[in-house]
């Protein structure tokens, strides 16, 4: 199975400041069809996960443009350019390149 | 926009079975799959398997193979996940999620169903 490792596990951020979360996979996420199926999800307290980013850098419907994704191969980053109160929650990376699909352990974003 | 509504919380004894449902509405295409995930307290999300909404094709994670059965009722736009031989580590939130077949991302998620396994 592909192991997804996120850093940091906790990220206290000041409102208006940037935040960045890294995700590393134990093997390349490039699919045989040429796509890289790496997604980022947010889970607010008491809520189900919500898709933010898919295929490394594509913003899902309704996601603000201050949220962005980047990376390639085995190293990926989620960046929030200016953190707002609504960004509080746990962020997961997820790979859908190979079965079984696997998730990172989660990064808790909190406001300082 | 796809909307997934899951069945309510369950309390089961160890060794019992549980069957959860996930009703989909609003999908613009019939060519989609429903995935099931487990989220135990303090643990990362675990993918359990998927079922195609129309043709019933399915795939399970090896971790849950033999204990899980995922089915679909096309006429009711509902997917089901049955988990047998419940143990304490199955005390968790279970989520269903939608994927347009082949898109490679889970775009809409159900609200989750809490299953508590306790004697």
C-alpha cells in the first residue's frame, strides 16, 4: 500500500498569515494514464471531509483561490495564502492512483 | 451538486453485523461509484471499497476483504455497506463518498454514520 506522510501534524497560524502543509507518498503517484491523483480534503470539527484540491492543483467548486496545491511525483504541498477563521480544521492528502486508496494522517490547522 | 445522505447511528455487540446505507441525489451522470471509508478515533481515514452505481461492479480493500460487502440498489440510488464480525476497532465514523467514474477524486461526501461496538 502507498503510505502518505504529512508534515506538520499541527500548525498554529495567525489570521491573515500563510500556511503550508506537506504530503509525501512512499511511491510515485503518477498513474499509467499520465495523471497524478493526489487530492486535498478539509474536515472541519463535526463535519465530513470536503474536497478542496484534486489532481495536485485543481481547485474544486467553491474553494477560494487563496487555497492552492502544488507538487509532483511523491512530494506535494497545500498552501493557504492568507488564513481565515473558516480554515480551521484537519487537512488530509489522499491518493487515488493505486488501490487501496490511502490518506495522510491529517494536519490540524488552528488559529494562534 | 451531488447530495449523499447516510443512515443513522448504530450500536452493536462484538461479533454482530451492521448494514449502513447511503442515498445519492443530484448526480448529473449515472456513471459514478460510491466509496466507503472508516474513520476510527485518533486514526487516519481508511478506504474500504467501492461499488459502481449502475453495473454493481465492486472492489474491496484487502484489509476488509471477507468482512465487508458493498452493494447498490440502482432504483433507489442507494449504496449499502455491510460489515460483519464487528470488533472494538470498528467503533468509528463511516463515510460514503461519490466519484464520477474515472475522475480520480472523491468530490462529495455523506455526513457520516457512527457505529459503536460495545458489549
